[in-house]
């Protein structure tokens, strides 16, 4: 899929400043600053947060279970 873009910040765009751009070029992750290292870091932080909250909840559940038995 190709898009028509204006290479200058003009309204209306002059016909000689119109360019064709593919979707892959428009959504290039490297140009947006998205790297494999950044994706891994974000995924690791998210997974770590979920596991930490699960462990805290599990620990609280064990503690309340032990308190009720006593």
C-alpha cells in the first residue's frame, strides 16, 4: 500500500512536492527509535511487574490462610 505525502509543510501542497511512500517506509521502527533491546527491556519490566504482583498476592494469601488456621 502506498501513501501520497507532501514533502513540504504547505497547505495546499504543491503538485511538485507530492511524493509516494510505502507503509513499510512510513512505519519503520528504526526511525521511530524502537530497537530490539528496547522491546526486550519493556517486555522484561512488564513481565517482572506482573510476576512481582503475583508473588505478593500469593504471599498475602498464604499469610492470611495461616492466620485463620491459628
